C-alpha cells in the first residue's frame, strides 16, 4: 500500500474566517454592545474548535470591538459618554492641526483629490439598496487619514491611528443608517469647499462642525440605549 500524505491544515486561515464572521455580526449589530459572546456556542454553530474562535476574539479585542473581562467572560464592547467626549476632543485637535499643516505646505490640492475619491465611493454606498457600512467606515477612515498623512508628521500619524479604532467602534455601535451617511457627506462637502478657499479658519470650522456633529449623534444614541436598559 502506498504511503498517503496529508497537507497541513492552515489554522490561521480558519481563524481569519471566524474573525470575519464575528466582525460582520458586530458591525451589523446582530451582536450588540454589551452582548456576551459564548466561545463554546460560537464554535459549535460554526463547526470549529474553540481555538480559532478564541484567536478571532483576541484579534477583535485588539481592535476594540470586544471586551474580555476576567472571571465574567467576553462581551461586545461598549463606550461611555466620557470615552466618546475624550476621543472626539483629541480627534478635533489633531485634525485641526493637520489642516493647518496641509495648507502651510501647499498640499491642499492633494487632499482635495483624495477627498473627492473617498466621497465618490461613499456616495455609491449610500445609494445602494443594501449599504455596506463596513465599506463606508473604511472609506470614511481613509478620507480623514489622508488629511493626517499629508501633514507629514510621523508621531501625529501614530497617535491618530491609535485613536482610529475606538472612534470607528463608536461609529459602528451608534451610527448605522443611510441618513447618517448622507449627513456625513454634506459635512465632507463643506470641508472640501473650505479647502478650496484656502482659508484656514474656514477649514478648521468645517472640521469642527463635522467632528462635533458625529460626536453629538454618538452621544445621543448612547443616551437612548441607556434609557432602554
């Protein structure tokens, strides 16, 4: 009898698949903030062992989508009003500074080109019969990240990226409608027009209006969720 050889199973690929499934459930709010995630139940339903589920949850915890609480279990992450306020205060400071630098370095045209591309993609998502909010968050992130990149400050970039995940978590948990995307696009358009004018105060005001609008919407949704608990 010939010797039979078997290929190694790629456990990393399996963990990636579990990660994608769980992340989608969170982004689409089938798993809501505060929900407990039972490792054994997830593994059973997906037909896998506990290991890829635990690996996926560890990855989601690093992204801020999952909270692991000692002796209590694993939960979909939540954010307090204070968390949101502090995050958006820092974001406002960073983006305002970056805007000044972009204008100072005469890089407004580069930013305008980037923002046009991102807004066009967000428009297509908003007009879809089945909007992909994960894709929306990615394009929205890229739009704001472009502003930070063009400031040419590596430490600013590192600090901003460290804030990016919790800010995206806030948006995922508390903003989930075509109306919120449409409102965001109007504010992006105001930022675009302000950069066209090359007026730094107008630019900073447009950025502040946008960031505070998102902050207020997130805070209102948190209050509404707490009122129903």
